[in-house]
């Protein structure tokens, strides 16, 4: 819990002071085809980025979601309580981070950095993650030839009151994990499912169960 409190406090400071364009209770809309410079932050609003946009700065929301339209290019995306949705052919130059929200990526997206979520699920379709996927209690689904070039890491929340939970890592549809799947938490039972044609090139460490190919 200490980590989560520090993370949330630090994130809130970034939201309130790091952005060039800050809204407290209003949503932020970037119209189709626009190019924007600087950071965009909101507390209780959403951030909606249209198609074919370029945003040369970070986008952060505390209680709202972030949507990115087709063929747009963005920098780091961060939320605390909101989901992050990427449409097709989106390029993210930085990281995608959320605390309590889900991350959903449609086809042909590239994330140059990490994807991380503390309590939310991560679902990818034909998406390339150049670095790692990091989760604490959320599930991970790799579908339709998605690729993780780094590792999938399950980290500890360090919450001594947390009852053991089950977390699922699913690798299907010829998806590939080039690195390892590593459970670093004593609080989480990790179950890994790998369908026929999908590959985990590295090792799977401290998973409760690994189901492969014909077992699914």
C-alpha cells in the first residue's frame, strides 16, 4: 500500500502542476487532424483525441478516461481511475500507465515504452509493446498476433491485508512474449494460458499453473 499511496500522490502532483493545459472539471477534446504541443491534464474530465492527430506532450487524467483515435501519435498516457482506449494504428512514444483503469488496444498499435496497471486489466489486439507489461492485480490478454518485446511482470502490492487473488495471463492467436513472465508477488496466484501457435520465448517464473496448447 505504501507504494500505491506514493504513486498516486506523485501522479496527482504531475497532473496538477506539470501540464501546460490543465482543466479541473472539464474534458479535453482534440479534433481530428490537429497537431498539439505541450502537456494536457484534467482531474475530473476525460481526454479525447481524434483521428490522425499528433500530440507532442503527455496526457493525464485523474478520474476520467483517455481515448485515442485512429492513426494518431501521442506521448505518455496516464490515468488514476479511468480507462485508456487506443483505436487502430496508434503510436505511443512513451508509456501507458493507469492505477485503477483498464487498458484496451485495438489492432496495429505500437507502444514504445511500458504498459502498466495496478488494479485494471490489459487487453491487446495485434499490438506491439516495445518494453514491459507490468501489473499488480489485473489480468493480461495478448490476442491477434500481439507482441511484447520485454517481460510481463506481476509485482507485489505490499498489502499485508490482501487475500490471495487469482490473476490470468492469456497468450493467444500467435501472440509472442520475447521475454519472461515473472510473478514477483506472494499475494497473487498467477495462471498462464498459452494457446497453440502462441509463444513465450523466455521462462515462466513462479506461476501457480501453466496451461499450454491442447490443454486449452
